[in-house]
């Protein structure tokens, strides 16, 4: 009897021990599940981002490992950070991203500025200095547009405050020392500017070259020239280098320059030292030169009979001959107004805006242009002299005139003239 009671007690003890162990295992399992669920709920991810833009209360950042992965972050999240475009930050967030453009983090736990000291190579790269010369192109209320010497397409905008009280003028050259970071805006912006110094006039080197150049094109700030006997050898020269001279198409200048030539298109000289007018542009209404042998003194002219004097007048009028034709406006830009002959679209001319007076200039409009029969050999061509421009009204001013470049009469009249009289070409004066 005693033995059976002992066995029963042992069995009950074993059951109690097993129950206790089972309960502990269940509690452990539940704790692990709760911890996993808690960890999943607060899963944190972190990555490095570059500040691309600061605007209003928002900051645009791009993932360092993928510049196209953009995020918009509220400015208030950058607590205690001196925000600057181009700086690197580390953002700790949850793994939920809102599907907007740019994307947004559902929750941000922390943002820290990345110290460049952590990466010596990156620090050296960021502090690498680049020294370049820039020319002032446009001046605005807050900033200045400049282009790199020798590369006009490389345009930058710099705040006026960076010039620290220096006098800023169009055409002035400044030496800018910056880092090698350029922000992808238009115009571009420097990541950091270390110094800006006004470029003083370069000392003339011992070796220079002097050549004759013909003016081919004149714009607001630039004069395009070509070598006198080599039209394909073209150069751009800043208008300010011509001093008080007012360069005109067709004029020839003797120009002293450095031997160094910048590789732009057209090319540019590294320095221009002296510009002298060598030969003026073709004169308008130039009368035939008098025969030197038969040159008369003033006394002889006075003795001329009245009849002879009257005979000279038609000749003088012939030299002042005025022609006119209908032209259509093709385009209008700062260089002037490009027009083409109505009867020949390939026959184009560049006309200064001032010659239109108070007339309204519109593309596609027709105008009657009265000029002499001289045409300058530029492209587009230019009239030697314009006497008057009239707007063509419907059914009026429809006369045709000889082309000063060829001497041919426009449209159908030209054909009739050629068949009937065998007109020859006039040489361009």
C-alpha cells in the first residue's frame, strides 16, 4: 500500500515539473515573437545624402550612391545643422517611403552632418582649388553672369556679395579661385569660392605677333575678324580692345596679339595689345577717281562753260543712283533685321534696326528698301547705304529693282531684261 502511494506521488511530481517547463517555453516563445514584431515596427535604415537645393521650408537631397534618387525633407528636421548646398548628411529613417516626387520619408529619426575629416581623400578632393579667368557678361540686381575666357558656353552666376565692393562692369575680367564642384543649374554655380581678384592688364611679353585682320561681323560686345588673306582663319575679339574706334564690317585693322591662341570657335587670342585701323571699309557712293594727268586746278574748273557744268550733273546723279525693291523680314535679333528679296529667298541682307525708323518690324512683313547699288560682301550681305524704308501696303510699292550684288532685275522683269538686252552682272563694290 505504501509502495503504490509513493509511485502516485512521484507521478504527480513529474506532471507538475513538466507543466512548469511547458509554461516557461510558451512564455519565452511569446517574448521572442513580441520582440521580433517590435523590431519590425521600428526598423531603421540609414544612408548618406547630398543637399542639392534649399528652398523655403523644404530641402532637396539626393542619395550619394544614386544622384537620381531624390527626397524632399522638411527644413525643421535638420536640427542644429548649418545647411549649405553641396554638403553631405546622414539620414536615419524608417523603411517606409511616401510615393511622391521627390519622394519623402515616412519617419525620420535623426539627421547628422557628415564630417569630411572621416575621409581624408574626400576632404582633399573637396578642397582642390581651380583658378580660372571669367569675363562679366550680364549684371543683375543680386548676381552677375560670367563666362570662362576661351569658352563662352561655360557660364556661371555669382552673387554680387562675393565681389566684396569691387567695381563690376561688362567685359571686365576677374580671376576666380574656387573648388572643383559646379552645381548643375543654368547658369552653373560654384560649390565654394575662395577668392575673386580683378584681372589687371597683362604685361606685354617679349614675343608678340602683328597681322592684318578684316572685320567680318560686329555684335554688341564681340568683333569677329579674319586674317587678311585667309578668310577661314577667324577670331573673336572683345569690342573694348578697339578702344574709341567703332569697328565696321569690311575695315582692316593691324592687330598686335600674344602668340597664344585659345581653342574656342571662333578662336580667341589670350591677349590683345594694340589695335590700329589700317584701311577703312569700302566707301559708299565712291565716285570714280579722277585721272591724275588730267586733274584740273580750281581756276580751270571756274573757267568751264555753263553747258559743260550742266553736262556733269547727270553723271553726278548717276553716281548717286538709287534703287529699290521689296524685301521680306526673315528674323529679328540684336545684330539687326535679316531680310530676303521677295523674288529670291537666297538673296539675304542684314539691315540695322535704326534704318526702319518708327516703322513696326515684324517677321514676314514686306518693306520697300531704297538704297544705292553698293552691297558689302558679308553674309548676310549689307547695303552700302540705305536712303529710306517703306512698309509695303497691299497693292502698293510693287516695283522691282536691280540686285546690287548681281545687277539683275527681280522676278519676271529680270527675265524679260535678260532676253531683250542680255544684261551683264555688276561687280560688287
